[in-house]
């Protein structure tokens, strides 16, 4: 009898949940139902097509967090109602979404049943809401942006993360939030700075999380804050942004962390790896008179003027060691043993080799082939640009499998003979050759995959400017690398600037005009940079900003330069110094740069690809019931998970550690334990979200009144948040914008 009664009671409660009427239950019954709630680890995004919701979706894409999109412009979209938002699973009340992202605080018409359904759902299941971009107004706990207040461009300002923000979802930041101003002639960001209502509605509160000075006032204005009212928590964002802007990228992981209460599928890291190619080889030097590189076989510069080369010295090795130690960082040295053997053959010794052997444990060593041959098609360099040589039957002549094998294996053997420890599965070919190289070689060398298999290569570097994503080359996988605008043929500042001017100024300004010919991919400088100051004033800060952008974009891809940049004027270091100084100014100690070797990066990319595919196919999912998180994914596919500190993985017998500490929480890849089909995580008490308060659902929200002398109606033009035209596209960095970087906003 008791069993039958319990069954009827469970079905009855589930029916009310599905109808969005759980508030009708008695307080005791509501508390019992809340304790048994299942919250699916998926985010609902109501999308208006604007850049703010697109930015939040981008963060979830790159971090591996599942979400469902309802496009407001889609005439066939589902109706957001109780059945869409909730249901029952195995007799448990199920909330189908752990968080809700809205384009603003009220994207529906007044009196909307959909907004009412969302409100009831959030109250019933304790689900948080993000207002991706809304103007300051009493309905979000703020005064209108007037007396004091500000409405307009936020380009170049510096926001501040408040103690509440630093103690919560933005704990990984140090406190400063610089806003970009890439082009002072374009409005790139816009926002509303206002103060919280002095007298909130009964039971409501507003907690500023990010603020900025209000011009002409001593009061800070809110850029982001938490508005708690009537059993609902809203993250209110009062500034416009897109997915590319630095200010958003700095906040992105925190926005997702806030709305998911620190428990979600997916994770975010800040990565940086610096590959240095051509170690032991001399690199050809740029000629400022001929505007080409003598010794480079693919130019028309052969023999005129006299060839000159650049090669590291023992002193450069010592400097690299000291720099690494000062920055707690490790370089990846991509070496060509043939360069050292040639030096010995020519002079009888190689002091650089001796210095590198003494410092060998300071660096990671990656095979770059023995003597840097081109491993694609057989090149015909009698024409410019080069072309692939053809066989008598008209087919492409390819570098042979044996030649590729020799280039790889000879360098592996050389490293072993000299005492360098390498991962034999890693490789980066010279110029990424062997892989498709447009326009001359649209396909891989067909001999490449077999040579990789024969020499044990599992990971090979590719050029991110040619191929954005990881792909297979036989049984090996690529690791795309970001190129730098720090050139392989420059050891001196003047040579770097001269070549930069040649590439990025118009013919009328004395340049090559290439930037004029390709306006879609290149921007011309208004005038040539000064040879003595242009590097420090423009090239280095611009490159540092680009690379910092990769770091804060959850991208593990390595960046590459060349050994020539570590010698003579050591032109790579000013860029690295600015990257690391900027990072230290922005991020707390709990979010250090993650520095991986090539094989680990390749593995990360492979796992991300498998997880992303499973998420898109709907075969990877998770849910939380109380303090227990359950994650399901296809066999062999590890899951990405973020959870609070103190979380452990439940095993068949006992528990084991979960994840690694990063940004004040735990995160990482996780797979089921022995004889288990799913991952089960247990949260500690501090990390378990509180159940919704009984009776919260259906509580009306009083209309607060602005205080402090502010008007009771919104200022003209404030009823719809403004999105500046510059925000809809990536705004290229101008000379004036770079000048501002040097003022401390990098």
C-alpha cells in the first residue's frame, strides 16, 4: 500500500512540474521535490542574432559546453513553455537547462507567456539567467544611466572587477578589465554606466561585479552585476561586445561559470607554447637593398647581393635559459642536427652544440628534420613563384618516401647520439612541407603518410594560416601552429622593420604594394615605420596583442618563430616580455599559463574533436541531482568537465581525485572508472548549489523606483541597447590604436 501511494505522489508532483505549477505545492512538498530535482547540464540560449549572444555561444563552443538555441527570428522555432523547459525522468522532476541566456532582460513582448514560463522555471529549479546586453533600468536593479550615469562609447576605458567579482566567478582575474580601442576613429564598444538602486524591491539585491568610472562623477558605474530578486538570479551586462574583443574574452569563462554555478561540461584554459624553429641551422638574412632574401631558393634574389646568414651563439643559449627561469616557462626548440654537423665540417667544432648540450634539460626538443629539406613535390625554382616539377607523363613529381624517412630518422638518431631527449612521435617538417601548400601543391605528398608510419610519427606541425583545424595524415594528426610577424630572416631590428615596411606599405610609399593588392587580408600602413623605433613602437606591441588574444581564447595551439629571432638583437624577447607582463597584470596566480609540448597539444585537440562531435550528435550529456553529477559519453570519448574545488570521482569502490586545479576550481578530462559506464562526480557541501526556496515560484516582482535624483523614465534612445557598427566586425589595429597599447592597455 505504501509503495502504491508513493508512486501516485511522485506522478502527481511530476505532473505539476511539467505544467510549471510546482509553486502550488505545500512548502514541505516543494522542498521534498526540490531535493529530488534533476538539472541537465545544458544551457538554453534565446538568440536575437546579436553579437552578445553569439559571443556567449562561441565561448561554449570552444570550451565544450552543450547548449540549445532558440532563434527569435525563426518562424518555426519551438515555443518556450513548461513542457519545453521541464519534465520528468524516472519519477524525478527534470529541469532540461542549467542556465538561461537571454539577449536582454526582456526579449519578449509585454505580458509574454514565454517570459512567464522562463521566470517560473528559473524559480522552481534554481536556474540562473544571463542578460547578455541590456541598458541600465530599474527592472534589473539599476538606476537609469543619468545623474549620475553615462551612455556612450567605452573604447579605451579600464573597468575594475569588484571584490564580489574576484570572490566569485571572476576569481581568475587580478582586477583590471581594459577595453579595446583598436581604431580611435571607430566606435567599437558601447554601454550604460549607472548605479544600483539605493532602495531595491523587497527581498531584492544588486551586487556590482564589474564597474567603471562614470565620467564627471565620483561614483562607479556598473558594467556587470548580479541582480537577485523573487527567487531569480540575473547576471546583468550593460555593455556591448563581440566574441573577439579582449574585454569579453577576459570575462567569457566567468560568465559561463557564473550561470552554471561552477558545474558544467567543458572547460577553459589559457595556453601558450613558443616553438623556435631551425635550431642549429643558419637562417638566410633579409637584404634591405634588394628587398629579398639572398640564399632563399624560392625568390629571384639568388646571388645578388651577397648571401648572409644568422645563427645563434652560446651567449644566446644562456640568455634563453635565464629568460625561461624568470618567466617559469619552457621553450620548444625545433632542431635540425645537420646544421651542427655542417658547422663542424666547416670549422672543426660547434660551440653552439656544446652550449645546447650543457643546457639541454632547460628546453623541450622537437624533430624538425635533419637538414630541413622540402618534402612535398619536387620544386622547380627556375621560375618565380616556384612550381611543382612534372614527370614525363604529366603527373606531379614527388619527393620519395625514402627521402622523407631519412630526413626524419636521421635527426632522431642525431639527437640520441648527442644526448638530447625527444618524443619520437613529434615532428614539424621544414616549412610544413609535405602537407598541401596552395596554390602550387593542393594535396599532401602521397608518400608522407607512409614515411610517418615508418618513423613512428603521430603528430606533425601544420601552419594555422593555411589550415585552421587538426586533420589526419595517414595515422598521424596535425597540430596547427600560429605564425608570427617576426620574420625568420631577421636578427636585427632594422631588418625586421625594413621587411615589414616592404610588405605592409603601398608602392607609392616605397613598399611592395602587396597590401594594396590584397585589401581583404592585409591592411596598409599609412607610412613606413621608422627603422630604429618602428619595432618597439608598433610591431612588437601589435604582435604581443595578437598572441595574447590566442592565449585567452582557450587555444592550445603553439606559436612559432625562428632561432634567428633569439640572436643578434634578440627581437623575439620584446614581444614575449609584453605578452607575459600583460598576462601578469590581468590574471590571478590561480590561472597560470598552461605550457604543453606538441604531443600533448595534439592529444588535447584530438580529445576536443571527439567530445565536440559527441556533444553535437547528442551522445554526450550530463545532469546533476543534489551533490551528484553524472556524465555520459560514447565509449572511448573522454568528457570535459568543470566542477568546484573538493569534487571527487566516485569509483566502484571508494573515490578518486578529479581534474586539476585551475582558476579556483577543478577541471579536466574524465572517463568512467573500472566496470563503470558513466562518470559519477560527488560535490562537497560548499560546491553544491542550494535548492530553490520553497514557495519562490510565482512570486511577483515589484516595480522598483529609481533613486538618487535619477529620472523615472528612460533617457531618450535608451529603450533598446545600442550596438555600434564597429562591434559587428573585427576592427583592425591602427597605428593610433597600437600607440594606446603602449600607454598601458595591452
